[in-house]
């Protein structure tokens, strides 16, 4: 293998949305098992199963994961591998679906093996990235060894077609997070120069800013019939204090892996207008030193909002 590092990488944004209480996780295209190995340090009780076609990478993964299936996932019936239907807490597809002949069918097949409250997590390249748009205007579509036009990519997706991919598989999307290149000055220039065309075509500039800057999307989805409870946890903390990480930041990190849960922490302040009407809300004042009379006003505001929420729900 010429590029083993390709099979040994972990996408941080994808790793951060993995459910930390999974008992069975199946990673499609597990490579060397790097993601599962790191995950088991957080959740050693999970059975991590990898599926990998590249044999050299798969052999390394066998030393890191509980099981590795060396097969082409498109020709694989999980039942033959003693994986019963509705037994998997989490399926992971890290930069995999775009390499498949029929990713739509693979997702539909795997949903049957997902628990009713299980999640599917994926990272998918964005063919609407501005670098590809510019190259297309110049008449260029050149495959590369890796990246957005990796020569092994068989399917290409935009934000809209990603959403349809999951919907057609019987899934509803919980979160879609764009991944952007850091400090991308070229995008800023592109966005500035394309504004006249945006206006002529009646394109929403805010939507374009998201869709054209995202090099990939990280998606978390649940079954369509799963009752997704929306919960917003808002914490005001007195940082820097040594206990903030243990009492707020790490619990928030865990809570955010639960579908439907969103967390925000603010330092020495609290914007009581955060959240939206479809979310249940929890507000936490962590080690707050109250100042009179300003914080008394804040407390009254909180009580009024809590009373309004009870009346309207």
C-alpha cells in the first residue's frame, strides 16, 4: 500500500458526534481501525466491528477492533456475519458512501440492522465546493489521487442530495455540520467576486456561503419513526475555574452525542434568548457568584421564561 496514512486518519468532527454509550458500532470502511481504537478508550464496553476491503489496512484493524470483516460492503449481508437485525447502535461511514456503486441501497439495507434508537453517522465530500465551481467555469474536471475529486469517487453529492440520500433510506437527519478549510482567504475572494451573479440568479447569499465553503458534511441521522426529543442545555460558567471541564464541558460533550440534544456554555454571562421554540430548555448557573441587583433581574427573567414555557407546552 502506497498511502497507509490515508487509511489511518480520523475526522475529528465525525468522531465528536459518535454516541458514547453505544454497545455495538459497525464502521464501514474502517481502514486501520484508528477511529474505533480511539473510541474504545472512551467506551471500552462497546463491540467495535469494522468492514474493510483493503486487506493490508484491515489486517492492522484486526489488532485494534473486536472484529474486522474483510469484504466489499456492497456484496455483504450482515446476517451472514452473525449481526442480527435491530442490533446495531451506530453505523459509521467516514468518507465511504461516495466510493460505492449504490450508496442508496447500502444505506437502506443497513437501516434494518439499526436499533430503533440507533444512529447513522457519515462524512461526505461536497461537490458544490467553490474550488470545483471555479474549475467547472474554466472547463476543468480533473481527478486526483485524493480530495474532492479522488479518482476512486463514484458518486458526488451536494447538501440537498445528501439529505435525499438519507430520507430515501428511511432516516431523518439530526445534524449536518459543514467542514471548512481554516483561514480560507481564497473563498473570501470568491464570495466577494460572485455577488453580482448571486443577485442575478436570485440565490440566497447566506446559503451559498455555507454550501460553497463546506469541503465536507458530517451527518448524524436516526430512523424516521424515532421520536426525536429536542433538548437545549444552556450553562453559564465562571471560567476560568478548574472544575468547569469536569462539571460542564465534558458533560456537554457527552450530551451532544445524544440525538436531538444541543448544548451551549457561556462565560460570566447568559443570553436568555438562545434556543428555539421547538426545544425543551434547561438552564444551569455553574458556580455563579451573584451580583445584586443585576442578577436578581436575570433570575426573574429566567422564571418568567420558565412559566411561559410551561403554559405553552
